[in-house]
């Protein structure tokens, strides 16, 4: 569920925000503002939205996958890859 709010910005701030949207790859100013608010409201989360401990674990496992892990080739559409490689039961 979302709530819609309206804000007023000085023209210079709005123009600077539009520049950041294009430079950083945001899809909209709303996305930029949501990201900025998350950083302010949840300062202990990483840029990816995880706790530092959880992100560290993800990065550690990415460096050393388990024996039966299957790596995505980055070329096959991801949905197709996931559909053709169902999760395997771990021992």
C-alpha cells in the first residue's frame, strides 16, 4: 500500500534533482526522493537495502558458491533461467 503526498520544491532544487535522476539512473524524482528518505529514516541499511551483516554474507557467498549452485550466464532472460533451473534440495 502506498500513500501519495505532494511537495513543493524551489525550481533550482527541482532542476538539480532531475539531473541526479538521469545521472544515477533513477526512473523518476519520486524514486529519488524515496531512496533519499530511506537513507534518512533507515541509516543502518546499505545502499542495497540490507543490513550490513546480511549484505556481507551475500557477497561472501557470491564469491564462493556451494558445489551444486548454478550460475546465471547473464545472457539468458532471467525468468527463463530460473524456470529451467529449479532449486535443488540441499543436503
